[in-house]
C-alpha cells in the first residue's frame, strides 16, 4: 500500500470515528457542519452542480482505489469507507433538497443529470470493468461497487426511500 492510500485510509478512519462520536449515524450527525452552513446559502442549481461533481469524484475514486485490483477484503473495506464518506456529504444536500419546492427540485434534478454526464467515458469504462472483475470474485463487493453509480440518491431522500429503504432507515431518513 502506498503512502497516499495509507494517509487516505487513516484520514477517513479518523473522520468516521469523529462522526460516530457525535451521536447516532443518522442525518442529524451532519447538522451544524460547515458543509451544511454552506449548502444552506446555495441555489438548487448550485446544489445540483455540487452533487453531480460528487458523483464524478466518487466514480473516479472507485477507479483509482481499485485499479491495482487489491484483494477482495481490502477492496471491500476501501469501498465501504469511500461510500460512507460520500453518503455523509450527500445527505447534507439531501436535507436542502427536502426543503425545495417542485420547480427547485426540477432544477436540481436536471443539473445533477448534467453533472453525472461529465464523467469521462474512459473512467466510466474502467469503473464498469472493475465492477465486472469484482462481481466475479465476490458478488457482495460487486454490488457495493454498483451502488456508486446511483450514489446521488443520497441527495434525494424520496428516491433513496424508494430505491434503498434499508439505507434510508439506517440514516434516520423518514
């Protein structure tokens, strides 16, 4: 493992421990964060752009983290930590999304769609190849990698409740 990856894992672990120390792992754990304060002042279009950017970053990080095809146990741990880090960011945007009227939600959804399309074809092909590679080795890990393709649902609680009700429940989203 190179130093960059080790630093990332240590930093992410500290972040997750910090979140755990705040109380429950529900949506409330992000209240008062600097991201939440920042999000409260942004428009639906800006929020949609941020969520689209997070999607692209998440897909790129999956590819970067698994390009050397680490063993299943290591890959699974990396992906679980990576996903949770994005989930915690996206639910902050989801809280703002909940307060939007229908026109604002339409703007948000359209902008997220544009953002998602900014992932490069090369990166997305690599993502699909990695997903296929790990699905053959471990179905659970393959499914976890697949969830990154729909990670923006964490910024749309209505969608999350429909598509991943257990996740919504885990996060305290009602």
